[in-house]
C-alpha cells in the first residue's frame, strides 16, 4: 500500500501548502484495518484529480468517501481496505455528474482508546 506511516504534522507542512490542508474524520469501517471509525486523515485540497494510485477523498452523490484509487486506463478502481467491501469501478461518464475529488490523503492520525 502506498500510504506512508503517520508522521508529525511539521513534516506534512514542509511538503504541502498549509492553506490547502483539511482534516477529515473517518466514519465507518470500510477502510479497516488502515483507518478505523473516528480516525483522522489530512488531505491536500490542492489535488483535484486522481493523478496517481493513492488514497483520496472524493464526493459522489452528496456523500464523502476516503478510498484507495487505482487508475486502469480511463477508468478508476475504487478500493476499500476492508475485504467485506467489494471494489468497484468508476467510468469517465460517472465522473461528470455528482462527483468531485476533494483531495489526496497526505497523512493519517490513528486515535485509539487506552
């Protein structure tokens, strides 16, 4: 997988424009074990397209998702880390209505109860 282990926020700020960073709270179990319900991800909002295979935040039909995205030709394979959720493919036509890339995940913040 291509998401690096969590690092200090200072490292994130050195590589991205801090004005383009947003914090998203993970809701649900589709990205377990990598991300659990209540964890945080920091996204770079300056990324507005799936330009590489990575983890992205995107909206589709008024819902926000954080998933792995793999480009296959002109299509995009959307992958959950939890094997209970099937991967699916988005065709270019599906990206024209009700879809927007919200940013690329640049780091994760895993919060666990002691």
